[in-house]
């Protein structure tokens, strides 16, 4: 045997060299096949590379802790994707990187990195044996490190303690574990479960004490907290659910008088995507904001609880005579709380319709016209129907499809129109088949319907991307329209500018749309500058084609 194992830096690895020499000496005593296998293995480049890596790692001082440079690589990835998205249609390199960063393998690596980077492995708690008392009642002792988990002393029924809540059992008067906060210290330990009876805290017997008394003990404790518990009869499944929802209302736990613990609450705004990790409690769900890598989940009102609150508020307003006539067209059976969502991935050749809603005069029709003019072969708008006579210069099928009153009345009754209305004695409307034909032709359908049409347009068949075009504040609205010499859309001939009353009506109408249907919108654009508003619309259209976006879960299933 002449070959000697070498490390990657060119030096001989002494351990492997010694093994090869030993094999040579034992050549006569070893099976020839086994000897050949071992010789080939010890001389292989792969084994020597592994030994070289092992040697370098072994040289690291045992007292040195290898710490990650960051613990939010996924969040940085999302920010990079947002920066790249608008440039994908300009730079092929950006487009290539954009798609590369969305590959499941790369994202899985980053998720695993963050999960490891954010886990606190220190300090190491000593192993504690399970005890059995004289009556053979199983007792478990659990040690947790006191951290920044919320501590409350308000409500008597449930108080957070290192990521759990306790309450007094109504029948026995004993202190029991009422809730485990996902991701909290108690959850991470895997040793505390809902229903466990608390006997002692830091060697202090809690028999006859209240939850507030127990919290006082915890607040005065330093470092490690020791619980002596009687295990519950059954352990509830504490696995996280994978449900994601879009919130349809704002929530501030600090202003909620009914939340079990304000410090344990999770605040959010309408439109936020929430990861619902537990729905075990019929009144209080546990959730995290999507994309935020906080360890502990927070409490939010459940769908049932929030629906009851909204119904109570409506009843109070109606009882007090505060109900406004502007809410008459609101879907009374629709109570906006949460909507389950999932990522909707773009499909080649199948484009989501782009729907622009907004108050009259806000500019959504001009934005629609500009988008279609930018690429007429790609972006198309359905031609509306009307019963009014054709005017000089108009071409049938270009500006409108002209039909008789009888024909349009019959089609409306048959449900063939996604929207329709009457103006100065003539009917106008958009047929559902017109929208479907554009989508089926592989084009992007762009429409600016009346906001009430969302009821028939927001379906799993069309999967529209809805953008709310909004006016700026009154002073900026008046200034921008005057500077642009905008013609009033309230005037049939467009022969004059907007009046102050029309500006106020535009803002009032927008507030109404936002209240009734704003939660259905995927994005919004404040049209204070037409060029900037159009640029944002183009970016939204590109994003719709190239990125996975949150949509109702029923559209994805």
C-alpha cells in the first residue's frame, strides 16, 4: 500500500495514516475483501474531507458559543422580495433572483435557520424526578426560568404565569392551569398541561389562595420558578393549527375590558394576516401576526365573540336611534370579523381580473383607461350595455353595446349582469359573460364597477384583485383637481370643474365604501397625484402576476 491519506490543505492526517499502517501490518490476518474495502474507504477524498472539517470544528474553544448573525432571515427575504417585485418586468436578472428566492427549498432552509437562531437553549435546568406521595397521587415538579412573560393581577378567573393562565376551579376551589400560551415558557417545557392542579409555587403551598396570591409569589421570585403540580386526567392536544385569517376589524387589547389579561393580548389592524395557533377556547383564540417571529402567541377575540359584540353594538345604535340611513344597503347577514385565507399562486396564462372601486369622480375610470392603453393586447375592459340611443361619433360595440329596454330588463331579471343601474331614464350595466370571456381569452380584465358589484364579482371562479381608489383629504383633493383642471364627472357634459360640495360628497362616499366594503380590498391607492397613482396600479398589476398573494382559502382549495 503506497497511498497515504492527506488532508485538504496538503498535510497528512496522522490518525488515518496510522490506521492505514495498522491495516498493512495486519494484512495477513484480515479477510482480503474487508481489507480492500477499508483501504479504499480510508483513502477516499470524501472521508478525508469530513475528517478535515471535524478537526477544524474540534479546535474551537468549548467555551465559545457560535451565535447566528441574525435571527430574522425570513423577514429579510420578504423585504428583498418586495424590493425586487417592481423591477422584475425591467430586469431579467431581478426576475431570476425573485423566482429563486421563492423556491421551497431555499425558504425552508431560512425557516429552519430562524427557528434554531431564536431558540433559547440556556440555562439548562436540572432533571427533576416524578414524585409519588403517601396516597400514591402522582406529583410532578416543573422548573421554569422566569422571563418577560406577561404577569397580571386583574381578573380573578385567569392570570398569565410564564406563558400559562391559572384560575380557581368553581367546584373544588383549587388553583388549576386554565390555558397554555403557545410558544410561551410553559408550552416550550412540554411539562405543564391544561387542567393540572397547582399545589406549590417555590415551596409555598397555594391551598386556599387566589390567582392573585399566586401571581404575587411569582412577581417576587427571581431566576428559576418551581411548580409542584398534580397532573390532569387527560392532556389536551397543544399542537398549533395552520389556519391563517385576514382581520376585518381593528383590535386594541389595552382598551378591551373583557380580555382575561391585557398584557397577553395581541393588537392588530384591519387587513392584517393572523396565524391562529389555537381555537380551543370558544371566546379567546391564540394568534401571531404572520411574518412576525415572536415566540409567544397572544390572545384575540374569537369569531363568535366578535360577532356577538358587533350585533350588540348594532342593536344599541338602533335602540338609541343612532343607525344611519347610509347603512341601508349593508349586508345585514354579513358580519365582518375574520376570513380564512391561503396563499394564491399565479398561474401562467391565467390572470386575475383587476377591479377598481371608489367614489364617483375619484379617478378610477381614468386609471382604468391608462392601464388598458399601456398594453391593449394584455389589458382589456368589458364593453358596457346601455338602453340609451347611440350618439353621433359613437360606434356600436366600442363605447357601448346598445340594446332595447325590454332586452336589458329581461337579462337583468335573469341575473346576467354583475352590475346595473339607471341614469336619466336609461339603463347601464356590465354583463358577467363579458368579464368571463376576457379572462378565458388569457387577458387581464380591468373593470371599475359600482362597489355593490363586489358581491357578485368576488367569487372563487374569477378570483379578482380588488383595489380601492381613495381621495386624499379635502384640501389636497381640491388642490390637486384644481391644478390638473379636472372636469366634474357629476356634470354629464364634463364642461366644468368640481364644486366644493362635490368634493365633500366624494369624501363622504369614500368613507361609506370603506366602511361597507373596504375589508374586501387587497390594496388601496390614494389618488392625490394621477401619475403616482397610476405607477402604483401598474406595480399592483405586476405583483398580481408574479407573487403568491393572500386570498380567501376557498379560492385555493
